[in-house]
C-alpha cells in the first residue's frame, strides 16, 4: 500500500467539501458521504477541524493550540501533523495551491 506524502508545517490545508459533521457530547463526529465512513474526531480533533474551514497552515494550528492548551510544542507538532496526515490519507482535507 502506498503511503501518502506527509505534510509539512508550512503547507496550507483546508477541509474537503461533502462531509457531514456533528457535535456529540463535546466531540466532533463526521461522516464522509463520498466514502460512506464515520470518523470520531474527538475534542481536539474537532478544534483542529474547525480551524481548517478556510486555508491554514499546520504551524498556525499548532500556534493556536499551544496558546490555548497546556501542551509541549514538540508533542503538539507531532500530534497535529499525524492527525492531519490521517485526514489527508482519508481524503477529508486537501492541500491548497
């Protein structure tokens, strides 16, 4: 199986259209209409999802999260990039040109 290219911190990404998103007990859940799959984004994943409604770089998301939450920057970078890579692999986000 081919692995999708990993995102870098300075590449702008944005939500792909056509997903149904809902809040359930403080967590975001999503259904990809195109794939017919459900995803639980969780609380922080939901915050990230809300931040990518319009084009934004991962570094901007990391800056926002490290300001708002008590998290080490290195750990935040690793987790955010991993989460965004997963969203990209599932074709839920796209890279802006």
